[in-house]
C-alpha cells in the first residue's frame, strides 16, 4: 500500500486478521491486501479496501468497516 494508514484503519485490519487470517502467511502480508480507493474526483471520502473471507471490506479513515 502506498498510503499511510490511520491508526484506526490499522486497528480495524488487525481485528479482521485476528478474527480470521483467511489463509495468509503473516499479518504484514494480510495488511498489504488493502489499497486506497477514492470517491469522486476530489479525493473526498478516501478509504482503504481489500478482500477478506470472500468479501470486499472497505475501511474508512475512522476505522469503520463495510462489506
């Protein structure tokens, strides 16, 4: 991932990993699944997202997750 994660996003990723590492070999490898996404051309509403347990999970800057 080429962007700095917020503390809340890192904590959300760790919670997902702790619930199910989903076959990954390490937490770092799991965290690298997540990429930056933007809503609209202004970049407002940026979030990170990645695959987990067959679902796409979006994580807002405040750590709130959506599937």
